C-alpha cells in the first residue's frame, strides 16, 4: 500500500492498522479475562 500512495495516506493507513490490531487484542484479552477469572 505504502509504495503506491502518498506518504500522508500511508501514515494514516499505518496508524489505522495499528489501532485496529490493538483494539482486537484488547477485545480478545477482555473476553479471556471474563471467561477465565470471572473478573473485568
């Protein structure tokens, strides 16, 4: 993606990818915590 688009768009794409991955990790961790320990 980054090689075919302007730098600014590539930066926003990278930030979006990072936030999306972080959000998915938080969701999975929260679900595991609720199932495993019964605490939030």
